[in-house]
C-alpha cells in the first residue's frame, strides 16, 4: 500500500497493534491488582468546562488545551484524571470512602520529547473520603496506595522500580520558585539549580541556606517515619529496594498537600518517572461545600510500555 503524506499533528500518534496489545496486557495486569484492593472503575468526559480545570495546576496550567465551542462555551481537554475525579465526587456524591480507578487519555500542550507526548494515557487510582489531615487513618491509606502501586509495578515485571517519597511540608516557608528549582535537581544538577535560583534574584548565600534546608538537613517530617513503618511492617516493603526518601521531590501540581511520591523504573534518580501521586485534601472542596480528603496515584502507561517486555 502506498504511503500517504497525511500525518498526525505533532505530539499525537497512532498506536500500532503490537503496542496496543502490550498496553492492553499491562492495563489488565494492573487493574487486577487494583480490584483486589476494592478499587472500582469510573469514566469521566474527555472535555470539561475550562473553569473546572483552571486554577488547579500552578505553572503547568499554561499547557491546558482550551477552546470555545459553537455555543461560545469555554471548554478544555482534560489535563489529568484527578481534577475530573474531584468534580465527579462533588457532582455525584458517591458513598465514602470511595476507591476508584480510571483509564483515559489526557492532553498537554507541551513540547514533545523523549517519553513525552501531547496526548497520552493515564491509569489512576484514588481513595476519597477518609479523615482529613495527617493521622493514623490517612497514613494507612497513603501506605495502601503506595504499596498497591509497587505491587502492581512488580506484577508487570518491573522488579527494580522504586518509589521516591516526600512530604510537601518539608518545604514550609520556602519560596515556590526555589521549590520548583530543587524539584529539577535530578535533571539539571546542583549547578543548574543554583543558576536557576540566582536568576530569580536570590544570592549565593541564600542558595546555600536553601540547599541546607532541603538537602543537607535531610530531616524527614515525623509522619514520614510512621508511613515508612507501615510500608515495611504491614506491607513488607523494604526501604532502599522498594521505596526511598527524596527530600527534593516536590511534584509540580499545586493541589498536593502532604505526602507526595514518584515512581522510578530503577534506582537511578535521573530516570524519567513512570508514575506519581500524593495526598490532596483540599481539591474536592473547590467543587463541593465540604472539604473531602483524597490520596491517589497515576501510572504513565506510555512510559511503562516502553520499558516492559
């Protein structure tokens, strides 16, 4: 058959049969683990009102695909599956606690590069509706989400994957631009972090102070010790093999509140993450009259399928 000059837009692609089969196998394996832990499926629309999505993602918001339809309504393609979940809970009032998973396409208008597309697939699972704040119940649920993600990762053959874990409170009273710079440490190195921070108007002494507070102090927030204890005691995970403390991990999305985590395919912190998540206790309250706590995780299927056999 003759090739055509018609192509997909930049950052979008066709999924050929071999990859589609691998994706389906990976999804089925992960879903089987999620359903063992009582997570149930839902689906939400690909298109939301633009106001539903805006104001939730910090500096990443510039990547949202927005448009106006024939009725002059301002709409947007979903940026992730978490904000639509928050809107879903506020709209449908499911019985709490509510454990759900969802598989779907998300869209980000960023520059395509290795491991990044403008349309890609996420597989999310979340628990909504346990006690707000950090307490024994929420720590138990954070541990369940992390342990389930690790178990699912092992089940698809990624035996060396590790979960980097931190707490957003680790960055208390540190300027947001400094936090974002240190979050890039594994990508740009400490010299790159210093350059970015000093370009923001901070001097070298201030940079050294921030470096001590974030890296060299390396003091875990006390609740992380409790979380790590549950991971090892209840779920049999091993620090340094299944998970590790990463004091520079910040996660770029503004809605995270306490525990945050990011899944690496191996023990190299410079590797691209293959999933991420955390606790977001205030997001659903944006859409609801009640503040409903939540914690969740999102697998990046495209990156995962690139490295699994």
